[in-house]
């Protein structure tokens, strides 16, 4: 019986880990924060029912822009955001994501290994 309980505990813990796949989100929202980046500015944030309704976020980090953007984009898709066509170079990536009547316009820029990310969430018109 104790072995069965131990196995069940492991399964529950493993399933709990699966719930968190997809990167962390800005607190109390469904907008993914770029992994390993530092939040620099958050302005005009309006949240309701676990969603960010509007606002702007700016992050700073370092690394490979293409990899950082693709990881972030994949995590946004995991949280239900639908992206349009990516425009990407080695120094810039941009896309417009949509979800639940909102848009998230994102811009990743890179210079000398430093990456800056800006996101603007607005209600769709």
C-alpha cells in the first residue's frame, strides 16, 4: 500500500510539473515573460480575470535573439496566443499575436549580444 501511495505521489508531482510547461507569465496574466530576461518597465497594465487587457512591458537580456524569440513565441502559443507571420533577422524579430479580442505586438532587438524585448497589449479593434 505504501508503495502505491509513493507511486501516486510521484505521478501527481510529475503532472504538476507538466502544468508549468510553457514559460512563466507576467504576474496574474497570460502574457509570457522571456525566459532569463529582466523586467525593466511595465506601464499602463490593466488586468482582469487572469488576463492582461492592456499595457506595455519591456525586458532586457542577453543571448541569441533568434533562439530567445522562438522560445518565447512557442510559449505564447502554448498559452493560446495565435501569431501571424514572423519577421526575423539576426538583429530583429517582430510579430503580432492575437487572443480573446486582444493583440500583443512584440519586438525583439539585439545589439552586441544584448537583447531588448518590448510588448504592447491592446484590445483588438
